[in-house]
C-alpha cells in the first residue's frame, strides 16, 4: 500500500513542462505516495513520491513560456510550504560546441552552472529580436549552493568511476512497454548536424521525408560517435520563443557563452532557487524533429535522480531538527529495507547465499586459481554474451570452483551493484521440490533485483498484481520480469552449478535452459552464463557452441587441500615432515582428480596410532573406476570398528540424513536423534547430542555447513544407489507402501536410483534396452510392486499383494519386465516365492502364426514361443546372468520355465552363467534343467567356449566331465575352446583341455589361427611352452596366411617365445608367408631390434625379399628404423644394401624418397652413395626434390657424386626445375655447381606486373620464383 504523508513532509519540487518529460520523471521515483488535498486556488496536478530518501513533488506546466512556469511554482510553494528549492528538468536545444567534457551531441545533458558574470541561466527578453540579434534584458538567480555542491560531487564521482550510474537510471524506463518505446536511444546515426546556413526544405516533415541534402551534414570526429551520456555544465538561455535559427544560435552562444536554449526557466527562477537540467533533443536550427525527445527527457531525468543521492537531506529539511531527521531517516531506511525484503521474499524464499558461504569456507588458500587463470575463463569473463561450460567427473570439485568463480566476480564488481548483475544456483538432486523451472527463474530474478538500490518497478508491479489476490505469477510472467530486470544492468553473470542434478522430468531442465539462452540472446540484455555438469551427453549436447573447459582437481590443488588438513591428523604426523610429504603424494596419486576422495582418504588417517599404520593405510587406498564406492565402504568399516555408542550414533545420523526428503538443519537432526520410543518430552540440555560428535563419528561421510547450519551428505550417489537396501532393513513397510502409491514419489525414487547407477560416467556409453542412448534412459512405468520387488522388501510385497496393487502382478514396465523379472535380476528369492505363490507368470509366452514348428503345423495352432524383456531375457536368464542360484533353483523347481530359452543374442541361461563364472548356477541348470550344453549364440560361440575364454576353470572342468560337450567344431567360423583359452593366457584351462584329449590342437578358428599361433601372437609364453611340450602341436604349423608361430612372435617382439622356438624346437627360420615375408622381415618392419639380432645370430637371411622385391633393409628404411638399418649394413652381408626391389630402387633411394637424412648417412657410411635411377628414370636426387625434402637434396648434392644427372626422365623435368619449385637457394646453387648452362637451359623474364618467371627449354615455367635465380651469381 502506498504511503500517505503530510504536505509539510515534501521539500523538493520537480518541474517538468512537457508530457514526455513528466513520464520520464515518474519512472525515476523509488516509490509513489498517496495524493493529498489541495486548496481550491491550486490548479496544479501533482505526483508525490520519494527518491533516495527525499520526498518530492512532481508537477507539469500547462502551457509554454515563462508565465506559466511562474504560476505553477507559486501555487506549488503555497500548497507545500517546506519546498525550499526545485529542479527544472526537461529537454532543450543544444549549441554544437565543445566543453571540457567533449562535443555537445543529441542526448547529452546540460546543467546550469554559474560561469563568469552569468548566474547559470540568462534570459533573452520575450523574443525581442532586432536585426537578427536578441537583446538580453533580464538576469536570473543562480542555483542554490546545496544544488551546486550536489552537482559538483556527482561530477567528481562520475569522473572517478569506471561505470556511469546515469546509464542504470535510464534503464529504469522499460522501453519494451509500448508506451515507453520513444525513450529508447534512437542510435548515433540519427544524430545529424547540418551546416548552419542550410535551411530545412519542408516544414512539418522530417529531413529524410523532405529530402534534405545529406552531403550538407557536418562530418564530426569518429571518436565523438559514442552513445555515452555526457553531462556539460554552463550557461543556459531561457526565453518565450523557441529558437529555430542556427545563425542566431551561434551568435548568441559566442556572445554569452551559452550551451543550451529553453523556454521555461526564466519564469521558474524569478523567485525560486532552482537548478536547470536539460537533455539535448535538437540543435536549435530549422531541422528540428521529435525523434530525440524521449531519450533526451530520460537522460535529463536520470541525471536529476542521481543528483538526489548527493543532496544532504538536512539541507532539504532544515526546519526539522538534526536528531529528529536522523531518527526519521533511519526509520524510513528500515521501512524501505523491510518492504524490499518483503517483496523479494514473496518472489521466492530460496537463498543460495548461505550455500555459497559454506562452500567458499571449505576452500584452501590458492586452490582453484587455475580456473581463474585459464584462457577460457578470462575469455568468458571479458567478452559479452559468452557461455563457459565446465564438465568434470563426480567429486572433481566442480561446486567449489563455481563458488570460487562467484566470489571472484562478486569481488571484481563489488562496487558496481547497479551496473553488473550476478545470480547463481546450486542444483541439488534432493531439492527438486524447490528447484523447478519457475523456482530457479524466480531465484535468479530475486538475486538480480537485490543488487538494485530499490526494488525495480516491474517487480513491484508483479507483486502488487498478485499479492492482493493471493495468487502466484505464472512462469511466463516470471520469465518476462527476469528479462526486464536483467536489462537494467550493463552485464549479467549467471552461474549454474551441477546442472546434471537438475531433473529433466516433465522438461524442467530443458525449459529452464531455453529461457536462460533466450535471455542471453535478447538484444536488451548482455548475459554471460557459467555452467558445471558431469559429462552426460544429454547435457553436453546443449552446450556444443559454448567455450569448453574440463574440470579436474589439479595435483597442486589436492596438495594444498591435504596440506590444509594435516593439522587434523595425529601429533606424530604433524611432527614428521617426510611422512606428511608421503601422505600428500599418496593421496594425490590415488584420487585421480577427485576432491571428495581426498576428503575421505585424509579422514581415514585421523585415528591411526603409528607411522606403520599410516603407511599401511596409504598402500590400501583404492584406485580405479570403483575407488569412490570402495572409499565409502572403507569409511563404513571404520564406523563399524568404533565403540557401540559411537557406532550407533553414526548409523542413526546416516539413516536420518539419507532418508530425509530435504537437507537437515542442525537443530532438526539433533532433535530427531534424541527421540526415543515411550518418551513424551525432551530436555534440550540433557538429551540432544553434540554437533561435533555427530560429525566426527561419521568418519568424514557427513559435513556441517556452518553458515547455513545444514548437515549434508556429500556422498549422496551411494545413498541414491542403495536407498532401497536401507528400506529393506527398515521396520515400517506400511509407510513405504503409502509412499510408493503416489506416482510422483514413485517416479522420483526410481530416478534417484538410476542417477546412482545408469548415469555414472562408466555406464554412459552404448544404448539401453529400448535402443536409446543410456543417458536418455531410465525405466518408466514401474508400479509400486515393481519397486518393492526390485529391492526385495518382503513385508511391503506382502502388503501390496493383499491390496488392489495385486492387479499389477504381471504388468510389464517400459523395459518389458514384470515385478518377478526385477526380483530375479536382483536375486530376491523370498520375493520370488511370494510372487510365484500369488500366480505370477514365471516367463512370457505367446503364439506366433508366422513361425511354425512341425508340431504346430500338425495341430493347426500357432507355435508358442518364450520371450523376455527388451533383450529377450526371461527371469531365469536374468537370475543366471547375475549368479542368483537360489532364484534359479526356485524357478527351475516351479516347472514353469524353459531352461533353454534364448534372448536376442541367442544366449541361453547356461551361457550367461558360464560366461560370468557362476559355477553354482551352472550346476543347478545341469541338475534341474534339461539344458543343451552345445547351443551356440549368434556368433557361433558355445557355453564351453565362453567359459574357456573367460578363464572359469571349474565350469570348464564341469562341462568336460559331464560328457555332453561336443569337442569338434560345428563348422563355419566358430572360435574353438583351446584357442579361446590360449588367446587370453589361461594356462590351467589349456592344460585341462590338452589332458582331456578331446580337442584337435591344430584346428583353426575363424581367423585361421590355431591355439599355438594365437598364443605366440599374443605373447603368451607359458601357453606356447605348454603346447610345445605336449607334443600335440607342430612348432611350424601355418595359419591361413602361411605364417608360423615364429613369424607372429617376431612381429610382436616376444623375445622369450622367439628364443624358445629357435633354440629348443629348431623351427624353420626363413619361412615365408603368402607375400614372401620371413620372420626376419616382420621383426625389421616392426623395429624389434633384439629380435632382429637374435634371428641374425640364428642364421636368418637378412636379404630375403618379399614378392615385391623389398628386403628387410628396404622395409626398415621405409619405416624409419635407424637402429635396425645400422645393424643390417654392418652385417657381413651388407644387409643387401645394393639390392633393388622390382621397381629398381635401392635402400638409399627409399631413404631419399622419404627425406631421411639420418638413414642416408648410415647407408653412405657403409658404401659409396648409389644414386642410379630406378626403372622409371627417377634418381634419388629427383625423388628428394619432387617430394619437397630440401635437406635430403642438399645431402645428396653434397656427396660430390657427379652422376646426379641433369633431368628427371620420369616427368621430363630438369633437376633445376624441381629445385626452383622447392624454392631453396642453397639447393639451386648446388645444382648449378654440377651442371652447365646447356644442361639447365633456363632464363628469367619479368612480367608486366613485375613478377619474375623462370622459363625452361621445354616451355616449363614457374612464376614468382625467378627472383631466386636472378639473385644468384
């Protein structure tokens, strides 16, 4: 409700003659007051309000000229007796001259100021003009001292500030509102100053419409063309007539030092101390127009508003005692503050400031500096409209970095509250109720509005509209208001932490991002966005055009963090610097960029009693992808090792926190822990546990945020994955059932589960069962019965089966799984028993008329098929895959399942069990089911093959001893068990298969590999040795490519196997494959120096060539292996240095072709350079030249061999042509030394454009390089 004051409370008059000026003035008020009664003699219309604590009367002037102004002032001062001075604010015509502030332009502000003999305002008397010259007959009173001082202080503050507050005041006028559009800046291109003697062509029309000659526009300096509002101080001329003559303007301005002309001040200033403020809307010439009236009025009003900030209130109210004034001002400030707080709390009560304080408190000095120093952050900070997307693994410190960025921006722009907007949110999976689409937008709106000195009018309007009706604004209204408030700032920074934790259920996250991006793209706003998230593709895709930055806690940050926590460790650690260094190093190595792990690890050392115990703990720090869960489990073990009371308190704390629907306040948790069955009262002094004890007994798993007084659970991921397990151990199933009957809560509970399982970084790749990317999938359509079956909550299952939920017994969810399927997958035998007993289907069957069997054809009915979930897995298959033997036996005993059912990959339950090593399940399937052991999957892999490949010895043995395994291949391209085991290095299984005598050890798999060849290729020495010693294999057996075990071992560099084959089994050393390559060739090609030397020592032929004539030396040169090349050329055979391939190319040719000077030198050191041409007439020199190898060309020319030739016969090009094309003067000079003018036959010509062209004897020419030749001697 608006305030109602008395007439005596108003001390400043604001006079604005025109309607456009009046509206601008109203937009500058902090608040409007109720109207007051007026005497019948007062005909003025007033608007009452306040600006920066000053009570102001705003009134207009009914007609132009000084007389109307004088009448308005007299009536106003009669009605409001305490008005001591006033502001005359509006538009005027500017003089295009320069002041110390720069040139006067349209949109600038002129403020009256005494200068020399003038009082600040002069009067040209009622339009008396003689011979084109005004004769001034009146002098006006100067502005009051208080206003002159305020204007001076405002000018000083503006000069010292990097930001102009007038811009913020101008932005108070929302130009998106239809009626306020005219107040928008017209654009500097609309500021046209015509030559003084050029008269406007047609009155009543704009310059553009009447065709004013734009060539007569005065060209002003480019540096003057900015939109910054300049404020000039000096003399203003006031009179009755509107001046429209440029010549008169300039003459009077020069004579009296005028900056501006207007028509009301003379009347107002006649008997009223006043300051004149004018926004320049024209240049007092014939080219007047209304285009600049709105913005000029806004600029003048903006200056007037800012002036109030520098006016001492005691001067305005000098009739009120100083002490009373101070008390009143404090009361009003408190009232304004309360009203502001009321309005902003109505917008939303959510406050992220306390969280920011808590997170920032955890920062060790210096940590996170890498972010602030990164080029990505600096670019984002300095540029406009940028988005910085920071993705990182869980626990990498993304939230801490967000708080560091918030702090840095807040500190940097701390004094620019009304220019720079800052708003942020910390997304939290557990705060979904308050973190909905509209809630987050409201929070951003509140934070931006808080940075304004007073609540923006658009926010007040929104509040007033809904408060009276007790309604809430729509999302669209909040979004629109947010954009309007953001537009008040020069720049807005929006920071969003943990966006991945913001649920996209019902499109909340998508809609929120759409609005934030829309704000960023709004031309009225400049918004920079900072976002952190886990690398979830669904989120990453939204920021494909953003500046990317990977977040990982740096080793330096981890070191600083650990160093800051050393003081919490035992005294013997604090006294031992070397031990501290080892602790720091071990933690840095173990955490792999995860701050949370560092916290757990350092906390795990708190209770250690000796140096040895510390070192033992350091060696046991978990590493790898599951380190997070292992560290959590270790912390739970430490809790379990505490004395009973401490252990009990810790478990109670964890139960309450993990089971809460929102974060606990500390007093709430203390009271919850103090509750005991049977007690009706609590004694706060005796019953409530100590906060420090609550935190310490939890072994680092909970923390206290001191600022917000919230106990939180940083390891919520673990709780999300395991909440159902805790529910299973609970004792109040009826509460759980009631909870799960509500669909929203049921969906949220499953989403929490999937957040902890599917949406981990290690499980994001690939597709889910519905074919979507895993990051887009979590199971929907789950009923209450599905969920309790998933978690195995027996009591809740019983209750649901006895309720209407029994109707969902065989309901399939989105993954086509029934409650029974989920219970089977999770291994909950007791729930399986209940569901089967209630008549649940053990598997899904249907009849398919398109697929017939002989029996179905005979019966005339469609064939019956067993089918499962989206992957085709039945409950039996799911249980077998997971190794839940009790479930498997119960399903088999029910007699209602097919033990040989196949999923979409043609895997049977037995195959799942065999591959995953579940021996008990395999035994049960053998005992209770008529399983077919030899079925194969879509890749023709059998149960036996999978068990052998995965190294499950007991299962392989069981299958062998059953006598049901077919030992011979089915044919085609299946992988046989011995090869599968040999490939993976399972020695015991290979030995078992050899001893069985049931397998052909020379049989090939689909790649043509035998067990021996596979083992030799993979470097499995023990298996190679085992197979050779069994005497069941041929050491020289060949693959489909005619390669031997020695060939594969040599290629792989497996030295022990090569030695074994050569020394103990005397294999054929120079065996050739289908392309003529020997083992020596393969070793040289792969740069296995030791193997090359072994083979040479054993008598391998170093010159044996392949079918293309390439020798090992050729191949070593081509591949660039200098050590092997040197070994070969120093061999007594010379390594075949003079050997040529089928193209007539030597090793030296290949070295030149590839530009390898090092190899050319090695080859030349053993024999003279052999530079003869190949079969195509290409020499090594031309090969180097044509491939652009200038260094190799120089080397060859420097060898002093005169047989370089003069021409490349292959392409009929002179060497000099290639050299000039290469453009190296040294190479050209060397060629010229070995040739004559007749050889190269060229001349240099200069084209008409000055380009030098080298022309050769066969019309070959190169433009632009002739200068190189011309410069040579």
